C-alpha cells in the first residue's frame, strides 16, 4: 500500500514485507512523528487517525528489524530488556489496531509516535555502531 500526502510522500510497508537493507529515512519518520504530536485544539478526523496509524506502522516495519538483531551486550542487559519490552508493546498495539473511540485512538497514536521517536534514536545508534 502506498500513502501519498502532499508534502510528505512515502511508501508504507509492513514488518513482514520490509527489506532489512531498507535505509531508515530519519527525516520522514521525524517529520511524521512531529505532525502526529503537534498540539491541536480539535480532535483529528477518523480518516486522519487511520492515515497516521498507517504511517507509524510503516515506520515500525523499518525500525523493528534493526532493533531485533542481537546486541553485543549480554542478553540480560537492562537496555536489551527495555528494547524487547518496547518492541513487544509496539507489535501488540499494531496487531490490535486503533480503539473505536476517537479520543482513545488519538491518545494511542500519540503514545505510538513517542515510542517511534524513541526507537528511531535507538536504530540510529545501532546504525552508527553506538550500540
């Protein structure tokens, strides 16, 4: 599935279809997360919430494989436990999808966007050999 947004075109993929060699577009991910987290006075429409969920799903599809690779630290490392827990949380949230109620869906999207920002930082560390 491809999502085209006027100023932010990018392809949405799922984790199964993601190419492990796919580059991580930190700019696109950062900008879309910023859009989702931008303060709003009114609740976004359901169509917009669904679009944002598709963005985040695609971002996670690219990020999660790079974080699932074993690190050089012992498996009982606190950092690795945090990453495994976060990745599990994301996978469960993506499987469940958004809640029916718009306000709850928006809150969940904001939580996922913050998590995406966190995982993007970790993925950059892995990419640049800092982890």
